[in-house]
C-alpha cells in the first residue's frame, strides 16, 4: 500500500480518515438543523429563538431542505464501517455530489435573497456567500478529500472474523 498522505491521516485499518475541514463544511451546511435542534431543546422560548435566526417560517423550512443533502453525506460518512461490512461502497460516490448540491442550493438561495433586497449589503448574506464559495473550492481542490473518497471506494472490507488457529 502506497501512502499518499502523512500517516496521521489513516485509521488503524489503514483507511484515509476524513479531513477536519470537511467536517467544518458539513457543519456549516447543517447550521439550520443545529439552530432547529437547539431551539427545540430550549423548549419554552423555542419560537423566539427561531424568530431571531429565521424571521419567516418558510426560510427555516427552505434552509432545512438545503441541509438535507449535507445531512445525508454526514450519515454516509458516519456509518462507513457498516457500509464496508455490507459491501455497499458505491454510496461513497454520493458524498461529494451531495455536498456540492447542498452548497450550490445554499449559494443560489442567498443570491436570490440578496436580489429580493435589491442588492443592499447584508453581513449575513455576504458571509454565507463567501463561506459557500470557500467550501465549494475546498471540495473541488482538496487532495485529502479526493484521496479519502478514492480509498473508501477501493478499500476491501475488513474481516472481523479471524480464522487464526
């Protein structure tokens, strides 16, 4: 096996681990889910907290829809061991397209909202657009993520049954 990355980027089975920046991109894309879960956990003031982040309810629903592909990518990454055991490695092909789809949707929605505001400057929209572009650039160019996805598709499943005499 040829090492493409430094040794610290491999797990004990010899597979490439996801980069921390990938988790940050996914966390950014799932921000509406985090706000929603956080507001539900508060209980008594959940509507007020949601109104701070999403003044209109349809914005929350739209952002939750945008976050769903990223959440699916998180689930695929999280259950990678189970997927290897069941030999369903084709699902790893979906990680990058799901993230890119979610980023493009997020970018398009925020450009649409900027257009609705007649292109008046908004820090929230500006920061979101910048982070969307940075995450898209990261997903397109990161060698660690590319090596991880290639390794996950090619790596044979680890046998848990040992036939040691």
